[in-house]
């Protein structure tokens, strides 16, 4: 049975809650990613920040990304999946919460991220189509 850890991109880097949004944006550019997990100084996952969050909630709202903190942009609790959860649980989680990226945790430790692209590479076309359709509804 395929598990989240089998298809995740390992070694996810965090933006810290007290980093500025500008620092997070630069880290995204360096890594070539559109989202970063947000971790507190205790290394516990606090949420996610996406390029869309930066564009709409910060720049579009007239805030200065050099001053605005990543923790101020995070909303609610992060949607996560356990490293040993199976693919069906992963797909249900992504669909139910309308998210294209899910941090993967082992206990309380962030071990990777599963993105929609990871699912597309790992699963049959029909399963991928079902996920894309579910994410397009919201």
C-alpha cells in the first residue's frame, strides 16, 4: 500500500513565524516553490504561506512585505497528513480541505510535502483526474 511518505517531496524548508514575508518570498524563489510551511521557533508546524497569500493578502492589501511577518499571514491550523497515512486518506484530506499542497508529518516533525504534482506523478490518471475535479469545485 502506497503511503504519503512514498510520494512526498522530502526535506521541506520552513518559513518561521517571525520571518518577514519578503524573506519567505525570496526563499520560495530560491527553492523554486510556490508555498512554504510555517514553523514556530519550536519547529512545530503553524500553517502554510503561498505565493498567492503574498500577492493577495500582503501586496494586494497594501502591506509592506519587508515589514509584515509570515505569522501574520498564516490562518488557522495547518492541514497535514501523517507520513504513514495511505494515499486514499491523502486524497480525502486534499479534497475535503481544498488544498493542493499538504505538509507531511511524522509525529510532530515535518518530513516533507505532498503537492498535487506529486500525486500526478504517482497515481493513475483517473485518480489524478478525480483529485483535480475535487479541487476545482471550491
